[in-house]
């Protein structure tokens, strides 16, 4: 007979010996959520090892020149973003006035 690991809705797991998964579910009874062949070790029976948290290494401090360069780049990027938003607003405004003018001409 094969061994099956049967999980119920109450999150309990039992290992039973049965000919097939259906008989294993019947043996356990109740609301069965999962039946799998019992291979390897049972979950939770081994000793749990705690993972040691790795401490992140500190970043090298930026030089004043590098900091100024990054700040200048940020200013340029913000200006470009604002320019793109302004252009998008302008194009939608033009498109809506053209559509309104075109509709009045068709009549």
C-alpha cells in the first residue's frame, strides 16, 4: 500500500496508507482539500533553522562634484518632464478646437 499525505480544511495534515488517493481521503474523513503521495519528510517535523539577516554594506559617500552633477541632471529631467506635459496639454487643446470647428462646417 502507498502512503498519501491528506490535508483538510482545518489545515491539518495526516499521512495514511491506502491503495489510492480516494481511499486515503475517505479514511481521513471531513472536508479534504488535498491528497498527494507522501514522499520525503513531513513539513514541520524538521527542526526550523533561522536565517541570519545579512547587514547591508554602507554606500560610499558622494563627492561634492558628483552630487552637484546629479542635482543638475535632476533639474534638467524635471524641466524636460514639465515641457512634455505642457506640450501634451497644448496638443489636446488644439485637437478639441479643430474637432468642434470641423463639426460646424459639415452642416
